[in-house]
C-alpha cells in the first residue's frame, strides 16, 4: 500500500465539519480484499488487540487495506487519548485508489497516527513484530506536548460553548478568540488586556507587598536580602519563623517556609539563590495555603492547597508510599492530568531530613510525611475546592489585591487558618499575586467540586450576546466570483464597515492591497479574519482551497453560490462530474448556521439543489419573477431578487424595493446578463448582513467595471476608435457568456485573443475555441506562460481543432507569447471594430493594454 498524498483538512471540508487527515492511497491486488490475505486479520489483532471491528464490506463485498488503514489510524488516536470519532474511506475513480479520511484534534498527532498505522499494517502483512504499546505511548506523548494545556484548553472550551471561533496562533498557548475587529487573544490564562506593567509588578514580590500594604491588604512583612548573613539579620528583625524565597520565583521553586534557626535560614538562602538573583525573607504566616482566583472584579474560585505528602502505615517505606500514591491514574507528568506525580528529588530528600527521615525510612502509622514546603500542584500537591466557604471579606481582600496590581485574571495566594473568617481576625495574609495563574486546581480539584473558571474568563472578555464574530460572506461558484466579491465588499463599505476581502487578485483590507496573486484559498482568508481592522469579510472560496485544506472558518453568515459550470476543473483531484463540483462547492452552504443565509442562483438546478443542505434561510436570485423557483419562493414569503421591467427587484413577503438597471454601471443598463447575475448575488448578500437599502443603491451607482475596480472582469478600453474588452474568462461557461455579450454589441469586425489553461480537459479546450468560432471574425491564438503540464503546441492544436468549420472565423493565427498576441490583434483593428482579449497574466496584460492605449493619438490629445 502506497500513500500517494497526505494532507490536513484544517476546517469544514468535503467530508465533514471536522478537522481531518485525508490520505490518497493505492492498494496492490493482494490488498484489495483482506480476506484473500491469509491470516492477515488474525496477525493484525495479535499486534493490536484493541483494534475493534473492521469496516463492513464494500458494495463489492470486500474490505481493503485502505479500510484497515482508516480504522487503525482512528483507533490509535483514540487509545492515545484524542477525542476523535469520524472516519471514512471512499474509492476513487482510479482502480485500486482510495481516499481515507480520519478526524484529528492535533494535526501532528493525526499525521503520526497515519504513519504508525501504515507501519502496523505492513508488520501484520509481513508477519513481523510491532511495538503497538510503544507506538501509542509516542502518540500520547506527542499529543500531550502539542495540545492546549488545561488552563488554555478550558478557556477555549468555554469559547466554543459560547459559539466564539478560535484559532491557535502558535504551537504554544497563544490563541485568537473571535475574528477581525472583534477578536481577543489569550496566552495560557492571561488576557490581552493584562498589561506588562501589572505582570512586572506581580513578579516583583517586594513591590507587590508594598502596594498591597499601602492599600490596606494584609501581607507578611519582609525585605530583600544580599547574602546568607543578611538573611539571618532580616529573620532576627522580623522575629519568629520566616519564609525564605526567590524574589521572582514561580511554582514554589526555592521556597522554604517556617524556618527559625540560623542554620535553617542559611540553608534556605542557599536553596532560594539557585532560583533567582535576589532572595526575600518575610514573616511566616502559620496556617493553610489557599489559592483564590479573581476574574475581573469577582472571586470565581478558591482552593485549599496541600503539599505533596504520604501517610505512614508502619509497614512501607517512604519510597514505596510515594510509588503507591503515584499509581493514581489522575497523576501524570506535566499539566495534562489533574494531578502531578510526587518526585523524590533533592528538595524532597531535604524536606524528609527535616523530619528525621530518608526515602527508605518506614514512618509510623498515621504520620504525615511532607515532601515539599510548597503546595503547588506542579510539584505533586493536591487541591480541595472551598469556593463556597470563602468569607465575603476574604473575597474583598483578594479582589483588592488583583485590582491594586492591575491584573484582570489573577491568582491570589493566601495563608490563613480558614477562609470562613476575615484574614485580619486570624493574622492571615496575602503572600503572593500571580499573573497567568494555573487553572487546573479549580477545574479538576483533588477533592470537591470543579469550577468552570474558563467560562468566567470568557464572560469577562466577551459581554453577554457577543460571540466575537464579524459578518462573513463566502462566495463560490464557477463564474462571477471575483466580481461578486468586489461588488459585495463595495456595498458593505457604504455602511461604514472596514471590509477585508480575498479574490484571485489578492488580499485587500480597508481599501489597501496587502497581498497579490490568487488569494482565493484558506490561507488568505485567515489573514483577513486575523486582521484587527476588519469589521466585515467577503471571501472568495475556490474549489482548490476547499479540496486542499477545507474552509478557513467554522461557518459563514452568508454563503453565495453564483453558478455551477459544466466544464470547469473536471478531472482534477477526482472531481470528475458536474455533480462532484456541486457537492464540493456546497460545503459553504452546509456551513451556514440557523440564523444565516444562502444566496443561490435560481436558474441553476445544481444551486437550487443545495438549498436542502442549508440550516439557514435561502435567498434566490434569477432572471424573472415568473421563473418557477423564484415564483414559488416568493409565494412562500421568502427573499428573492429578480429582474423586471428594467429594474432589479428585491422582495420579501409583501415588501419590495426596485433599483433601475440604468443606475447600475456594472450591467451597462442590463445588457450584460452575467453582470446582472453578479449584481443580484451581491445585493442579496449585502441585504442578508443588514446593509441599508440607501447604502446598497449608492454602492451600485458608484461601482464600475474598470481595470482598477475589477481587473480582468469585462474591462473596457478604446484603441484608435475600436473597443477593447479584457476579461479573464477561462472556461466554456464564461466564454459562452462573453460571446453572448459581445454579439449584442455593435461592431464592424469582431476579433478575439484566446488561449486555454493546460490543466483543463481536452474537450473543454476544444469547446472554448468552438464557441468563439461562432462569434468572432478573426482569432489570435497564444500559449499561456504556464502550460500546466502540457507540451509545447498542445493547447494551440486543441484550440485549432475547435476552430475547424467555424462559421464566422475568416482568419486566425497562432503566436507564442501573450503580449505579442495582443499587439497582433491591435494591429488589425479599424475604428468601430471590437476586440475581446482573454487575458492570462491579468495584471501584466492589463498594464500592457493600458500602455498601448496611452500611445494612441486620442490618448495624447486627451492628456494635452
């Protein structure tokens, strides 16, 4: 079995709404029916007992190696702890080739699962050993390394519950929540509103205490020390037991508590100096360690933290007791599990020595053997939820501490006997204030009720009713996408929105181009959705991007499908029929939510068939109020847009608005039928996102089809009294529409400059030439700069084949080079002639035409 191609679908796609790995695999004849491989399933289950049930046989009654790959790749991820459930295997048109699709939650884990599954299947086929437990352990380790940690994960889960979209910006914990101008960001449990100053204050323990003390918040007094002797002097000044810790420490590293003797203080200073350049000595507060979580100005959770410890039983050594505690499945390494394993490291051995013990000592029954001075979960401590017990005055002091430092998400460490009474009444105090606090102890405490603190943070960042989304309009289809995108964006700008859009010419934000080239895929769409100056997005969504990576968004408020052509891109990526194209392009329709809108071409049966897959409402646009689909939809009181008596009419129920075609320059008074369709689609999209009708009318009047506004889309020029039209029409349906438009325009002689993309089917190229042969008197053929896999002269030969027996064409020539072909056509024009130039390199060709026009006497006279 060979994997021909492996790619990650990072958004809703042809197969599902899940992120998934799609593998195209080729199976050799013995692998096309696993029942023919002697003892294969038996050997596979020996190596992978947890495999589960193999798929049901195909329609041909067989189970292939591709199907086994699907089940193995899914089961390996499941056993590694990944929450995945979707998988599918589909036979490709090519014999022996299958497309295997398996959901993933972490892309790198999904890819490794496929590689591991292939190796496992090969081992079973060849009867070789395979370490399945080791492979699952590697997958699990990779997943734990790369997936979001519990703190960030809980916030993201809360965002998803609120229907807020998210995107990881790094492999770490930096996450974007929402889109465009409504986006927010988090890193771990830190919000984008957390200032660097507040974070710096929180890291400076002495400054924090000074500020809190000035604000009337009880804190243990102390001071920084220069060396061990100074630490002892500070301890004597404070009197009684003290705490020695790094000034800028974290996770309790280097902290020693309740020390009183000179020897203890000197040893504690030595331990602290390993974890910070400066050391603090402060008064020791007897009591229990509590962590209070403040979000905004509200206490949302509280936990009692106990240090890692074991209870003696008079039989087992400390080492054995630690091993027994670590056997708890809730304990693991790092932050992926609710609890962390207790470590018998140097710090633990020192703490044991203070109790007169070693790791091999047998403590008496009932003895509490403490293995660390701090109670951090990261070092093996435990947490007990006490949120409901916190006295209001304790909560007030915690909130005051957070506000004083300037943190909107803050972990406040309190030491006191109990949180049920005020701190002042029990000589308790706040010992530390933490930015980016760990949330694990509140989400999954060792004892007590877990608290949904991720929700509290999301509710703080996004007010009720806010979902972080901006209006998003996705546009797909065979022809008219770019014009529809640009006109829609223009209409949205009339409302005052800053608009970002993508198309085959580039990425544009608020009128400025920030990228060029074909930007109709998901990468460019993500750039728009990540831009902070975008209030609304209009995204051209081409078939290639959907196939290659899926959608860049989880859903769109409006999905526009202009049409489904009969001969564009067929034969590529196993899309072999018009029905296949329709299924692919309806992906955006399937991802319209209940409150959204799909805008569909009523005159295209393939578009109409998409309506049943839309959870939202439908707006149909079409040529006439009497079209059956338009008439039926209108009778139901639903939205429709159509042409009637020289107007574009938008109607819903008994309401309607009429816009004269004469006031829409793009349509040239309604004579360009394909531009009328594009205009209706754009009107329906703008209507769906609430653009006022006066703004829509103003936008229609001010949008023109020139080389700047919509490059390569029916751009007009005048050259020595002849009319030039430059267009990027590149498939039979587009060329047929252009031919109809040109036939309706008066002309002495009609000339066309045409090539064809090499990645089209032979018949599509022949058909394009046959269409122009029925309309144009003269034809100039040229070969594209990029022939897309074709040999020299192959495209020209197919075009010439289509021009055989052309009823109108009296002259033709074939030329290598687009610009030479344009110049050849221009040299043959007379005043009153018309020349259609089907450009390939859009920007370069338009610039070339503009230069030739500028050289004419008319242009010189106009300039003077």
